[in-house]
């Protein structure tokens, strides 16, 4: 239906989208343009102009989900920034299929959230509407109130809703609203914590108590923490703390 009715079809491969339409016995009535990795950035502005003019744009990729392993992320991000509505017409998902057959359990919630504190990658998880408020309240405490996320409700269904904001904002929404439906949470990646020099000095002291020399202790402490502090600066800080 979307192929038949949409004004602009942005296709990763224009030949394949025509073949797809033919196999579905559908006639594409809108304009077909190419939309692939190498030209995606240059297509954003004209596609936004089409959308702002009231036209619909359909992004079609070959085998993966647009914006996940195929083109589309830049356009989606631009639409979010401009407040332009986005709908997804999903096919089978390798992620959920793999999860279903993995047989792997989830750990306790707060421990699992703590592991995400410095995880730089975006995390996606499902949650029960009955537990959402409690989960987001825990996340505020464990991850901090300013971490950004999207809470997606009833995706692809009649009452689809996507809320974007900080953990503080969406935890307050979940607490005050009677949340219903299937919930998917998309959580922004964290930022690696930068060790304070006092913590590094304390670690050097621990290593030296175990018999390691000062210079080697400084190198080990920096290596363990990933800190960008130079060994010389840490060495001087330890000497100063001992004076």
C-alpha cells in the first residue's frame, strides 16, 4: 500500500524496489530516487523539503532495516530535529529472532543498569508497562537523570507513540501516566567515567603496599583506569600526597 501511494520512494537500489513492487503486483505511482550510503547525506535537504511541503517519503532498503544496518539514520535524525512524524513498516528482525533462540536470561535490573553506566553503545530493551516507572526510576538513580532515551509504545499499532527526553523527564511521565501497551526503550550510550586524580593516587598506594615500585605503580594505575593523565603528573601527585 505504501509503495503504491507514497509521493516519493527513496530506495537503496531502484531496480530492486521496482522488482519488489512487481512481485507484489503493485504499481509505484510516486517519484523513485536512489538513496544509498554514498549519497544519503546529499539527499537529506531535498527530502526534508518534500516532507515540509506535505509529501510523504518512503525509505526502502534491500535486506536490512533502514537506519540500522542500511541507509536512513541521517534522515530519521533530521526528521526528529524538525518535528516531522516518522512511521516504521518493519519486516522480520535478525535481532529479535536471534534473541528468541539464544536461551540467554536477563540479570537483576539494577545490576544490569549499573553495567550500562559507561557503555558507549545505544541499548535497546523491552519492558512491561507495569514495571516501566520502576525501571526508569532505578535508571535515574543508577545512570543519572540527564541520560537521554526514547520510550516507544505500541510500535506499528493503532496507538503508536514515541516519547523522547531525559531519564528524569520520562521517569516522571511514566510515574504520572497509566502506561499501557508494548514498551520498547532505546537508551543513549554512556560516557566513560574520568577517574579523579585522588582515586589514582589511592590506587598507586595500594599497589605500592603490595610491593610494587612507585613508577611501575603509576603506569599500572593509569593503564587500569584508561586515564589520559601522564605518568609523570601522577608520580608528582603521589609524591606530593606523601610529603
